[in-house]
C-alpha cells in the first residue's frame, strides 16, 4: 500500500512563514538597535558589540519562536485579532526581552542599555505589526466592498449594546451595511462621534435623521431601557418606512451575545401599551406537579396550557376537544417533546353529559382548565342557541361532573366581553361565570346536592346513584373564573386576519376608526390561568390589569408598517362598520364590581355582583329548554337571566 503524502493546510503554511518572519524580525530588531545606538553608522559599532550580537542572536531568535508558540501566537486567527492577542504579544516581548538581557549579562557580555530598549521596541513593532496589518487590510477591503450599494443604518442606543452592534456591522463582510448615525437620549453624547459616526441626537430627531441621512434600516439596541421608553421609540421608528430590528433584552448583553444576528424583527406586541407580565411561576408549577389535569378545548389557549403544564411533571394530562385536528396536533407535539408524559387525548363535546361523567369517573382529574367555548362574536349572533348550549350549558355540565367526582379546582376561562355584554357570545360567557359562582355558593353552604340536575333523562340514574349523592354532600371543589381581553395571535383573532389581508395586498378591514380593545399575549393569558389555579379560594373572577387599550386602527397601521408597507399608500385601510353585537370598547369589570389585590400587582380579583343563586339556577332550566328547541326568543330569555345584557340594535 502506498503512503499518501499529507498535504499541509493553508494555516500551517502561514504558520511556518510567520515563524521564519519572526526569527528574521528578531535578528533585524537588534541589528537595527546597534545601528541606531551608534548614530546610524555601522563603521562606528565597536567590534566587541558586533561579536556579542553574533554569538547570541541566533539562539535568541529560536528562543523567541518557541515562546511565541507556547503563547499561541501562531494559532490565533488574526483576521479576528483583538485585545487578548495584543496582550499576548506584549507578554511575549517582555518575557523574551527580560531573558535576553539576563542571558547577555551573565553569559556573553555587557551591552549598552539603549541596545536592549531599542531592540525590544523594534521587535514588538515588527511582530505585532505583521499580525494586525493583516486584519487592517481585510478591514479596508471590507469597507471598499461595502461602499457599493450599501445600506445606511441608524443605531438607537450609543451604550455598550449599541457599540457592540456597531463593531459587528463594521467587521462583517457578509453584510452591505454602514452605520450612518447613532441616536441616544443622553444629551452629553449629542454632537459627538463614535469612530467617526455622529450621535445625531435624541429620539425626537429620529424622523429628521432618517430623511437627512437616507436611513433604510434601524437597529434598536437599548436592552436596559424602561419598557415604556422602548415602546415610545419603537412607535416613532415605526412611523418611518425603514426596516426595524430590536435587541430583545439584557440577556444578550450579559452573555456577550450582542450581534446583528441576535436582533429580532419588531413584533406587534412590542408596541402594546403596557409591560409584559412575567410572574414567578414556580409556585404554580409546584402546585401542578404530580396532579391529574384535564384541559377542555385545546385551541390557542388550551394548547399553550398543555405545553406549559406538560413541562412541569403532572401525574397525568388529559386533553379533551370536539375538534380532532386541534387535539391531534398538540398530541403529536407533546408526545415528541415529552415522551415520558402520561397523556390521553379524548374527542367529545362538553355538551354531552354522559361523556363528561365518563371522563371524570375514569380519570378523576384534580384540576380542570375549562377552555372549551364558541367565541366568534358575529357567528354566535347568527347562532345564538348554539352559543348558549355550548358555552353556558357545556360549562354547567362539565362543572357538575367535576363537583360530583371530587375535583379540587375548576378554572373557567372567561372574557372581558362578559362585562355589560352587547352580544350573545359575551352574555353566554357571563352565564358561565354565574354558573361557577352559583356552584361555589352552594358548596360553601354545604348544599351542592340541591343544584338542579339539568341533564337528559338518560342521565337520571347516574346523577341519583348513591356514590354521586354522597360526593355532592361533601364536595369541596373550588370554582374560579379568569377574565381575558383579546389574545394576540389566537385562532380567529384580529392579528392573523390582518396578516392574511396584508399578504394578499389589502385592503385591511377595520370595523370602526375609533374601536379599541385590550390585548394580551398567549403566554400571558396562560400564566394568568395557571395563577388563578393557585390563588383560588372559590368564587373569584380574576382580572388582568392590561394597561391602556389599543385602537384597532392604530394596530392595523402598525402591522402594515412592520410588514414594510405604507398605510393608505401600499396597503389600503377600509372601514366596514360595527358588526352585530360589537362594542366600540370592552370593559374588564362591571361598574358594580370592585377590585382586590393579589400577590401579583397586575392581577386583581373582581368582587362578584350578588345575585339570587336559587332563582338563577331555576332560570337556567328554562333557558336550556329554549336553547335546545332553537327558539327565536332566546335573547329575551338570556336578558331575563343576565340583567346586564343589552343586545346591540
């Protein structure tokens, strides 16, 4: 077998040439030192000094190469040379110089002091110069290449993060960008320069700088700024037609990962009028760990609930949904990510009394998150009976089954549309809240067994069984509700609709120029649901302080700008008028409700409006009959039960 000749890598060839250069540079340095010491005339150099130089320089040159090797000066990638490489060259020069001085004094002979000082200085310049000149040439070449069709960038933030992004842009050969200016709110920096780049001014000069300097891209690198300041700046930037990217937070600054690649496209939630909720969830997950948990309805909220609960070791997780595609998708996701998770996925309707009792009888869930509901306002206006059957009666049947089988906590997901509702969907969700309030009142009075059995005749023998009757006498189920605003990005919400309309080239449809809504993100919504499960004592309606509401018109225009278009120029906005049952604004609490604080400053408890529980439960029987017969007077019947419901005309 023939031996194959191993070919040297490019870096190995460079290393050999650099070693040869260093040896030559060291020899030349001290030769020049003698020459300079004797007035730049070789004829004046004394013979004893030339002999001493000749005896020592070869050994010293080899010694320098060995020291350079151990200090990794031949293994650095010099195109990325930085402060650490400079320190190693300084250390190598001082070490070899000290050894040379000592060796000459003890073994060879005395030399002029200036010989050593000049020699060490020249050696340092020659060995350092060849290395950093390589990086300098690459930098010049990169700047030359960037000059062709370069994009002008504005960097907002002249602090540590901004300067890291600036250096990354300067050194990157892959991008064709040039930082044209900094923006910073510190007046002390205005009119000054960072590496020949001006600090143009504060946030009030962003629009002026964009026009004056021809900015096409904006990087926002202010991770330590207050959330309200960052939102104000992002909103100003969003008024331009520039591409906009944002450094998400302080984490990247702490870890040294502040680079252009870490910049993220600004999301619509970055422009919301409040801080994101980041509660301490450890208490929540301690409560969930080792419990049997049932989630009804695995749409946007239910799926995120399942993800977060699955990641914190529940004893058993049961997913229940009438829509098989939702259930199948989240089932596959959880099985792949958590192969050890005990998971069951069931298909069925919360309106099916027998099915719900079978589920609770078999699995005995300790915590229930009831997210199953019809939620589309216009669709429910066209099918009001379905809204009552699925939302109100589905909650009644699920809550009754939970109570009858010893469930510890039942958390209902409600909506701000339940407050002074003008549509049947909101009224049905208010009915859901009243159901869990009524059940809680009966349990606390020790009279859960008096709750009417609003079920089909086929369930009578189940409900009246000795086991169920005994369970109702001793049940301690804690029922609570969680009231949401609109959830960004959830199925059927306005954000996905606007995205589709923008992708189609418009128009973007807004019902009314003055319509406003409260918004929250899916993770925030899920955090609130989970917190309700731990704070619950029974009967509460948890309410999120969502800050200032957002105008939908402003939201639509921001989304168009974030997509790189100009509103009313590239993408048209059209106003379609309020839909049936739609309000210009939503409320989080009814006027009669007060607020109590919880451990989290942004989560409050609404004090429920008192109502006659027995009368309400009797009225539900009549309402169920009207809904199941699909009678047209269902709205009138709902108004009798929910006196805050006033249908929009």
